[in-house]
């Protein structure tokens, strides 16, 4: 008994050094050496300023941008406070929120029903993607607001649509931040009137 | 449901099936102290550890000493974790200057990670420093898993040995599990995850300038609305990949971030998601082969595997079916939402799910993570449809024996095997035998103890919480039957050492932190002791040569009987509670009722 207690204490110390210190440091070293950008969060820099990450969504509500999904992370897309809504499918708050968002969205896009992902909060609250259906739904509005042709916007959407990984895994998706940044480059907004 | 969805599910299972044999044989060699290709690196390191810690690797332990060593080691690591959590403000690697963790939360978390549960009552990115995460939480991810494997191996030895008083050496089994199996796999796996975009750094949180500034209107307590403009996005970082790897491989499941494997920095791509699901099942599936090999009855190992596989497919089918259907409350003529499944969108119930994973991978992940005692999530279970959320709940209630936790799944399953053999013996009126060992009253009593402690904790704590409205009802996020499901899920997850949650429940209160902590301790340690007692008792027995009356444990008939035993025990125990929670919610939802 006494021998096992002493061993337990020493064993905790020795293995903490191997598994709690050496292992994460070795992985960090190798990761920074082999995949520096990916290990640091794939930050997007424009003119020397960090404007986001390829992996993290941001809130977009202006009509000139493609909108992202609703977010329950902090005030919306708070990447230091990830969260889902955790609303049950029978929660009245969920029904009311979707009803309000859907009515607002469909008012801008007459004659179509809003794709479900655009009015449901993601699990992380940081989902960088929308479905191709949700992007397609917004093309006409963005083209009109930016005063460019719908086909030009279609091309941009197509450019930022990722197919299933290796043709099989996951679902097709469109990265909203990348798409909107590209939109700003190809059809910049006229400076404030 | 789509053809591609099912193809992904089958691809996942095929890979598990193919890898089970090689990893299982490798583990049998590791625990049998036979030669392996990794000896060159790890044998010297192993010797150094034994020398520094005073372990005699030739010493054999009886089941009681094995249990004591396991308990004192768990206690030592638990105390270290508690101390570091409390003191993290004064320790390095805390770039966000996070304060010390409050006492009740620190206790809950220390218990949670020691017991391989990884229940999290806190938001990690605003609570735990980088040091706390890597030095204590990730450390526990390794060793709670290694201890689980050691316990499973001790039980296998109990079955395999004859007229022996001992089960092996706890320290040696734990060391070999962590060095030979977990460490090298995690190193490679962590780098694979980084290649997909899982972060691995010690940076302070980055500040990004938002492309479109965000206007936020908040209503204060006085009812006045205040408007503020948010112009930056604070981006949490950290040594994530190293922890993510062992979080999944060791079926721990405690997220580096609040939303776990839904967070893009923990699970950025469909491929990282595929790897994470695969790594949950890898060791538990392999251990069935280890069982077959160490007991020299490989066909028995596969018969156990088959029972697990059958139950897995039932779960994933129900979850996928339920989630792919539209929410009837959003399907009315007043709300125009397109929930159809097309080539351009997965449709279905997307609340709480990520676009890159869609419905199929969210349903599969939820099934896998609760079949095993992992508890990582890539979608919010609280937002699942009632029947979709029923699957994870039932999976845990069946004892997490469908592949199950690393080690814990196998020894849980072997308890059901003992019961199944006992029932078969009763049916034909002969003394039951299991792989040449007579199953006698002591063994069955211990197996029943194991089976009864589990529902007692789950239903007992849930009942207390419901009967005392001041204790925990204010923590509920959802009304109606779903509220009951939230409480039931919390105590099921804690006792089952799973760690996933219906996350709407605010569990960071004194009552939940304390009661869930006790439930986790019961679920791990009180349940392990009967297992070791059975192991010790079986090891002592003589081998009985098989006779025509022996019930064979490698046939499809045995697999069916085993499945039946698991389902009957689980259903009889939990059906009343489930019928008031998810089942009732399903019926009310179909009738168009919201809360």
C-alpha cells in the first residue's frame, strides 16, 4: 500500500513531464515547422491588418454582402466564446426566431423559400460556410446591390464553392468570408455617399 | 437520407473493421510483453520510468492490489489537477490572464477528467489557461484512457489465466498502454489534424478587424436599449491539435473550445471529422480482437464485435433518419423555409449543425461518440430532433458497450457476456460456463452489482433534481418534456463517463457541479471494483473442458443472445424515464406543440 502511494506520486510527476510537457511541445514544434500557417489559424491579412480567419465565419447583414448563418456565439461569431443556441426543436423561441428571420429574408427574395441553413444557428456559432443553395438564393440580391451582372456573381460563388472532400466526405459548401472579400475586390463598393 | 450519406457511413465502418485486427493483435503483443517494432524507442523509456518511480516490473498483483494502485494513482492525478486549476493565474502559459478556477468547478473538472468523462460545466476558452489544458486536462486524456485499457486487460487475463492469484501489474499495463499505443499514434494523428487546419500554438488570442462592423443592441436591466458597434473579432488560439488527438483516441471527448468538435479550429474539414470519428472506435474495436487473441478464442472476439456492430447500425439509422426529416414546426404554411434535401443542401434539421458536416456526419458523429464513452460532439445534441437525441441518450444508457470507451467498453461488454452466459445456462438447466470457466454465484452477484449501480445513480440523481425545484430546475434552457431530457442526459452522461451534454442546461451551479461530480466517481470507480473482483475470481478457477452442454460463445446465436441481454436490461431500466422525455416530446412535436 505504502509502496503504491509513493509510486503513484512519483509516477504522476514523471509521466506529466513526458505527456503533459514534452508531447505538446514536440507536436507544436513539428506543426510550426511543417504547417506554419495552418497551425496558427489560417489568418487572412489585408494591407497588413488581420481581417479574419479562413476557418471562422463573421456576421454579414448588409444587403451588399452574402449573409452568413445566425450565430449564438457571444454577440455573433465571437471566436473567443463559441456556442450553439441549444434550442430544442420544440422550443417556441426557436420557432419565433426562424419565423422572423425567414420572413425578413424572403421579403428580399420574392418567390423563393429561404434555405434552412440560412435561418438556423450552427453548432459552433462560427460556421464559416453556407450551402450552395443558400449562396444561390442570395445571388440576385447581391448582384443588384453591387450593380454587377448576376453571371459575374455566379462565377464568384462557383469559384468559392468547395465540393465534398476527395469527392466523398462532408457536404458541398461556400466560404462566406472568402466570397465576400473577393466580392469587395472585384466589385468594390463605392465609397460612402 | 442520401446515398452519399450512407456511403460515408459505410466507408467509416469499413475502415474500423479493417483496422480492428492489426491494432488488436498489436495490443495483445504489447500487453503480453512480446516483441513489437516500437520496442527500440519505448523499451528504454519504459525502463527509465520504472527506475525513477520504483516500479518492479516483474511484480504480479492480486485484484485487490491492482484496484488499490489504480485508486491511489487516480487520486494523485486528481489532486494535482485541482491544484493547477486553482493556481493557474500565478502559473505560466496564461496569455489571457485567466483567473483561478472556482472551487466547485475545479473539483467537478478534476473528477471529470480523471474518470475519462470530460464533462465540462465551463467555457474552456474563457476559463482554462493553455498550461491547465495541456498539463492536466490533456494529461488526463492519456492516463484515464491508459487506466481503462489496463483494467480491460486485467479482466481479459482473469478470463485467460487458470488457477492464478494475480492479474498482472497495474503500473506496467498503464505504462505500456500509454507509451506503446497512445503516444506514437497521437503524435502522427495530431500532425494530420494540423494539416487539416487544427491549430497548435501558444499565441495570445488574435484580434481581427471585422469586414463588416457589427451593430449590437442590448437591452439593459432597466429596459433601456443600448447600441454598440463591434469592430473586432477576438480569435481564441492554443495547443489544440495535441489535445484533440488524445481527446478522440482515448475516447475522452473534452473540447479545447466550448463547442468541441463543432469548432472549426478543432474540426476544420470533413476529413478531420472522418479521422476523429474513426479514432474513437479504433482502440475499442481493436480490443475485441485483443480479447480473442489473449483468451485463445478469436471467434469469440468477433462474436462480441458483431453484437457491437449490429447495435451501432441500429443507432446510426435512427439518428440519421430523424435528423434528415424537416422540423414539422418549421414546415407550416406560415413559415417559408426550404428544408428539402437536394444536391445543393442537406436540408433537414440544421439547427446546431455545421454546413461542412451536414446531416449524415452529424448523426454519425453523435452515434459514435455515445456508443463509445467519448462525448465529443460536432453538433449540438440539445437541438437534435426528439428521436435523434434519443439515440445518444439510449447509447449511453445501454452502458456504452457498443465498442465503448477505451477499455471501459470492453469490460462493460464482458459483464453483459457473463450475464448472457448465465441466462443461457438457466435456460438449459446447466451450470453456465464461459471460455472454460464456471460462472458461479459470486461472479453473477458482482455482475449484477455493476449493472445496478449504473441506473441507481442516473435515475436517483435525476429524481432528486426533479423533486427539489430549488436545486436545479432554473438551469433548464428548454421547456416541456425536453427539460426532463436535459436533466436525464446530464446524469446519464456523467454516470456513463461520457461527457457529452444537452448543452442548454446550465450545469455550472453548486448543485450540478457537486452531484454530477459524485455521479462521475460512482460511474467509474464503484463500477470498476466489481469488474476487478470478477477478474480476480475467474483467474483462480480451474479450466473445465467443454462438454456437449457447454453454450458456445462464438456463434451467431450467442451474438443474438448478447444483444438481447443488453437491450432487455437497458430497456427495462430506462424505458419509463425515456417515455416521459424524448418519446413524449416526439409525439407532441408531431401534434404541433411547442414550449
